[in-house]
């Protein structure tokens, strides 16, 4: 039996992806993805368009979002999956985070201005179009202006801690992120845990607190972390009775580590998050 291709983490141009929600779903169909979640940063404006297109392409669509969180002075990302996109408290909570993102963008532009780079805010806005301005939009502007050869180089030079365009920011708490997702009937997932470099003492603390607050699962397989980490996080998730999830974290060709749908199978000891969801379970029968 062919294992269904399931990708529960990707981005459209509603946040920092290159493709529109509809284009992203068409790309998913080209890559034989059978079930997908759109998880834009702190924004769910693309879900309706993506859902309609996915349905027309016979792809199972799961509502998703990736929420920015501050935990022990670290930035974490919590993915919300399979929630009611019309929930008012979720809508209001995400708007509050996006407002904070805009303030951060203004400070980033100020920092770049101090480094002699003028017009960064307007430049980033031109790439963001109708989406919330993020670091990727500043990066695209800086590459276009010749300050670095590509997106990766511009991040290292300008947009990481200690560099002129980096701004530390206090996001919402882990507790509040889980409350927003659970309140809308969804499942909260720790995104790409391998990116956080916490070590063997802090990861169990995060997983325990996350579980105690009502978290559901962990992104065991991610395009943003080394595949060799999957077994460690799968075992750790099982220790705390957390489900396993997977996603490419696809943003677009040229800026993503992994192609859309290119997610390896979960380790054998994982309990996939979709075993909770009737709409995906049918793929396995």
C-alpha cells in the first residue's frame, strides 16, 4: 500500500510564502499531496481560498495557523490544526499578534536605517503586499537592492541576533497560544522542535508544560530540522502522551529546505495526529 502524502505545515503569501493560497494548493496537487494544512504565521486569511481550491483538486484540507510564542525568553512556534476558522476569540488573538508584528517591522526598518539602508519599510511593504510584514520581506528587499546575494546570506548579515535589522520581540505566552487553538476546537502542535536547540534538560520541561496546558502534539518530522532528530522527538512525544505530526514548512522554491509534500514517514512508534481526524483516517482504508 502506498503511504498517503500528508503535509501539515506550509505557508502562502498571506504570511511569508511566495505562492497564493490557491497556487499553493495547485502545487500540492502537482506533488501528489493528499492532505494538507495551510499554516500561515499568525494569520488565517488564506484558509477559505485554499480550502476551496483544495476541494476542487480532491485534496483533503485542514485549517491551520502557526502562532508565535515566547517561552523562557525563547521564540517558539505553535501550529494550530483542525480548528473552526470563524472562532471570534482566535481571530482577535491573531490580530493582536499581527499588530505586534507591524510594530516590530517598524523597529527593524529603523535598525536598518541606522546601518545606512534607507527605504527598508516601504521596500518590505512592496514585497508583503497585503500580508503582514515579516523578516522575509525585508530580506527580499535587501537582496533586490544588492546588499546580499541571496535570502540566506541576507539573514546572516542583517536579520539575526546582533545584526542591525534584528529586533527581539515578546510574543504571546505558550498558555495563551494553546488556549486560542483549543478554544476554537483545534489541536496545538509544537512546530519544528529541532530548531530550538534546547538540550536534553529543557526539551522535557517544554513538553511537560505544553502537555499540562492542553497541548496535543509535536512536529516530529519537519523540513526545518534534521531528519535524524525524528526518533528523539517521537520518543519524547510518546513519553508525554503527545501525538506526532509532520510538515515540510514549505515557503516557496528557493527559500525552503524541503519541497512541498516531501516529508518522510513518521517513526514506527509515533501516533499520528490524524488518527484523531475522520477526514484523513479514510486515506488509510
